[in-house]
């Protein structure tokens, strides 16, 4: 059996590769395609993962996104024709599910934000795998049929941290060593769910931390232009800008708090017990709400909330580990849903 994974951005490297590894443990062959977006290629190279590069960032405008998606789907189809057609796709990629639908390959999508655009996943008849903290009705109301929905126990971060030795993670040194270090991840301004309110809160947070002489901001920009945001503020301590991707565990172990506009970095920090603050200005998802309810994340909605942030030195990781077997459970599901040869020698699902 051949399992194909398509990776469109940096966070997907972290949770799709463990799922792919679980498929290999079950005897599958695998291959990876990846889009040149952010530090995706660098992260794959750091993990020594072979991949076929397909496509790049689409751009911020809606027409550019639509065109980029269509062109990438065509390019992915061309890659599949040159290779052996896979038996199943696992991804969180709209372009990939389009290509898979065209090639009659079943697709399985990992989703943990129910308010994302699901149109192409519905059209492609993808199976949506999602944390059971999200109500099934959130997907049913978007037109996804019950037979295409699979709720799993745990969080996708159970995939991300599967089999990793957290005690072996070393710290990096930012600043002089005596300051509190805040990892700041700016909003994803090119995403379809971006809200300007996220940027307003992010800039307010920079202003807040700039005035504190015991705080160093560690900026992890999504786009090169976000480095310029630091010029808008006068800092008591020189900020640190990450020039290249760092191992995400090492990065989280080296800071005292994480402030980001929702997304995977927030959930990873919350999962590990690193104080996690969300600036997400769009519609809140059930996973982030769940993490806030159990005290693993703090949701910020105003500048007053930012002013009330109290920082403290970091502690050891405290893994949430809501489902330590999630990688094997989802691998079994994906491989069980792969296409099978029909009696006439063609393929069926």
C-alpha cells in the first residue's frame, strides 16, 4: 500500500509526519509532496524527509489564492501520474484533495478548526478526522455527510509529540539570560480566516512587552515583512528575530511564554504546559475554547487583557497527553480506507 502525504505549511510538518511514520510501521510505503511556504522545506530537510516540491505561497488576495490552488492541484496531479498512483492521501490541503479526487484516490483530512473553509473537502468527499472536543454538528452544518466524519479522542498535538523524549530537550539562550523570554508569532495575514483585530492586538502586545526591562521578545515572523513591525516600537531590550526555523520543541523549551494568533503554535505550547496566550481575532474554535477551559491557554480579546499578562520563569514541560495512541489509531483508519483493486483490475474505494 502506498500512502501519500501533502504538506502545505510548517505546522503540518509536525503532525502529518508522525502519522505517516505510523503508517510505515503498519507496512505502508509512503511519499511526501510539499509546498514552498514559510520554512516548510527547511523543516523537512532538518528531519531528513525526502519530498517532491510542488508550488509556492499563493499570495494574500482571493483571486491569487484561487488561481494558486488550481495550479497547484494540477501540478500535484502531474506528479501523481509520473509516480505510482497512491492508495490513499492524508493531508490538510485543499489542492491535494482536488488532485486526489481527480485521480480517484481516497483522501483523509486532519482538521481541528471547524470554522475553516470546508467547501473543497466536502466536494472531494474527503473523510474529516477531528478532535472530539469539536461537536459533530459543526461539520454537519457545513454539509459534510455523517459517513465522512470521524471524531477522535485527544488532540492533533498527540500526533506532534508522539514518541518524543521531552526530557532530552535542551534550552537555547535568548537575551542576557536573566530576562523573561516571550515567543511572539504574528498573525497569518494571508489566511482566509485572518481578522484585522488580530494584528491590532499583536501590535498592542509588542508595545506592552517593549516597556518591560525584564522581558525579551523572541519574534518568529510568518513573512519577511513582519520583521518591520519591530521598528514601530522602542524596546527596552533588543528583540530577537528568528532568522531560520528552529526545532519547535527546543524553541518552546527556551521561552517562558508564547503569544500567538491562535493556530498550531498556541496548541503546542498549551499541550506542553508552556503559558500560552491567544490573540486570535476571528471566530474561536472549540479546541482553543477547550484549552482555555482547562487552564492550558488564555484567550485575549482586548488591550486590557494584554496589560494584565503576568509572566513567570518557565517550568518543565507538563505534557497533556490526551491520547498517546492517536498516531496508530489514525494510521489504521487511513489505511483501512485506502482504495482496493476491483475484480476487473481497476480500482474502487
